[in-house]
C-alpha cells in the first residue's frame, strides 16, 4: 500500500486519476479472485457440478451484492437489512444446479423474494439475452439496491436490454405478466406452496421453494408436460419467511 501511495504521489493529476482507476481495477480483480476461489471451493465440495453454473457464479461477483461490512465470500447467509438475508453461496449454487435444465438460453425464470438481486443476475446470465429473468421483491429499498448492484455486475447488459427486470410486488402472487415460467425460485420460506406460483409454472417447468415455518424443507416442484404436478423434498433448510411486508418489518 505504501509503495502504491508513493508511486501515486509521483503522477500528475490526470495520470493520478488513471492510476486510481488501475488500483481500483487491481482491487476489483482481487475481489473477483476471492469470488473465483469461492466457486472453486463449491466445486470441490460437489455442490457445483455444472460448468455453466460455475461460469455464471464466477461472472457475478457476490462481493457486489453483500452490504459493506459483510463477508461476501464466506459460506453463510449475511444480513441485508429489513429482517432479510442474502442466502449462503452453497444454497445459491444448489438452487442453480436444481434449476439448470430449466435455465437454458431463451427460457424464462422468476425469482421470488429477489432480495439483493444476486440470484436474479445469475438467472439472467443462464437464460441469456433471448431469455427473461424476473425478480419480485416486496421491499422497495431492496429493489432499488438490487438494481444498483446488478448495474455493477456481469448481468448489467441484460438489465439494460430488458432481459432482466426487478419489480416491487407481493411475490406470493408471482408475476403473471410474464408467465408461464420454465424456472421459479423462491428465496423465502412459504407456509405452503402458493397456488399462483404453481399456476405460473410452464408444463415441463420446475420450481424450487422452501416450505415450512419452524422446520423447513426445500421442495422441488415439477410440472409435467400433461400438467400434473409432483413434489419432492430435497433437503432441510432455514430461510426467512415468505410473508407480508408488515409482518416482515415488525418481526422481533
Ligand atoms: N435470494 C435472495 C433472498 C433474500 S431473503 C438473496 O439471496 O438475496 C428473502 C427475501 O424475500 C427478502 O428480501 C424478503 O424481503 C423477500 N420477501 C419475503 N416475503 C416476500 C413476499 N411476500 N413478496 C416478495 N418478497 C418477499
């Protein structure tokens, strides 16, 4: 740091600006090295198996989505304010793996309780510019921050060209405007599976949703081509509740 400072002091103000930009680039590449190591670790533990999921998680730096003071590359949920958390990296990875076949280029994905926007950004890169990634979040401040986060991330082009959008709404109602979806992810635990979300699933589509109050199971809901629905338990989990805005803000 001292060396960098003394080098900087030798520059004119114009080149100093350039040097500052370079040192920022150095800092960001340091951050994305940490993101890369996090992804490698998830691969080593067998949580990430698909190269596409690894590629997308490498392209969306988690450090841009965790509020200052948090530890973005640590495998744990982190507080994001409003009684909400960003899910742990292994949960994001697990959900991307479970949904991978339904996040192919050109497909449509809905992220309910999009919070920081991290997973919505990953979905946008999975489905590409011909696809559609939609986030729904009921706290307007989180929606604003998530859009700012995405603008700095690898998914900024999808946000600019309209392939990615985030909306303030009650996610229990889904986002009917763009239904049906090939993939639906719910980032908060519902007391039971919301009917509106099952309706908005395309035949052949898959939803991943934590269900329960005290004890929660991550459920995988598959809608077959004939419209019949099957549900299985993937693993026990702990998510913040999918509830009303009032109940969430007045919890504790
Ligand atoms: N996948 C997000 C998870 C954030 S935590 C991330 O990793 O960043 C769950 C989010 O669900 C919170 O942001 C919370 O505000 C939101 N939420 C809870 N109930 C909701 C509802 N009924 N409609 C929309 N969003 C909801």
